[in-house]
């Protein structure tokens, strides 16, 4: 089942900021990617901002929305063949309501984090260190199973 994550909303809850810095985004991407190891979940992380080419890291796709992440998420839910298989992860009540109206399921961020366990040893926890371990990323991408 695919998960569509409202990135700015997740950062806002974890970092208590409405305008996340690039370091905040990098820390969130790193944590989610680390938590997805060993899972076959498909996760799309949407950020507000200008459209850029998406990045795929194993089961995680990072997408700049080209505007509002909420609107991009809703467009993708509406375009899906089976919206009922999609989980929209956000604490934004309005986005949750609109996603359910479009046929998706919703999860609170705490439910998503619990579903995918703790970050692996050495990985930053939510709200913690925001540096990325480059050697860990190189090892991760050296494994062909993480490039599907």
C-alpha cells in the first residue's frame, strides 16, 4: 500500500517550525529512508515548493510539489486507480478530510512512525541530529535491492 506524506506538516510537528530549512528536509528524508529498510512499503514524500525532479531512494520517492504539497497529494489520490489503497499521512485536519473525501485512508504521523518502528542504530531520531551519514548512504545504494 502506498503512503503519501505531507512533508512540511511532518517537519512542522517534529521541529516546531512552519518554514523548514533544507537541513530539516534532509533529516526527514534520511529518517524515513532509514525506517523503510526491511519494509516493502512505497512512500511518496511531498514538499511544498517549486517543482523539481523527484528523487527515489529505495521505496521512498521525494517530490517537490510545484506549489502546495496538499494539492499535489490530492491530485495524485484522485488520479489513482484505487485511492482506497493509499494512506495520506498528515496532522492537517483539512487535508485529511479532503483525502478521505477523495477515497484515500489517512494516518496521523504518530501512527506512521509507530508502523515503521524506530530508526536503525546510528540514524537520527525525530527532532535530533540532522546530519546524514554519507558512508551509510553509499552502503545502502551499493545494495541492488535498494535501487528498485
